[in-house]
């Protein structure tokens, strides 16, 4: 068995968006689920981070 290091690849924006849209739908169906709004906020923050990072990367590419 190989002892190579396993690389961690963080989830992409599309993964966060997919989870976000499903959680929002779940919240529409049952707005009284505990912790759902907090989870949605965390995912929104991650999506904003990805958007900002991607924008900064595009700006650096153009320079």
C-alpha cells in the first residue's frame, strides 16, 4: 500500500451553491427546523468568499 499524501481539494462554488439552494428550499417547506438559517448563513459566507477570491484572481490575471 502506498504512503502518498492525500491532497485535500476544497469544495467548489457549485457545491456550495447546490447545498445552499437545497437548504433554502427546505426552509421554505419547513421554516421551523432548528439551525437551518444558521447553516444557510455560513454557506452564504463561503459563497461570498469564493466569489471574492475568483474576482481577485481574475483581476490578477488581467494585470
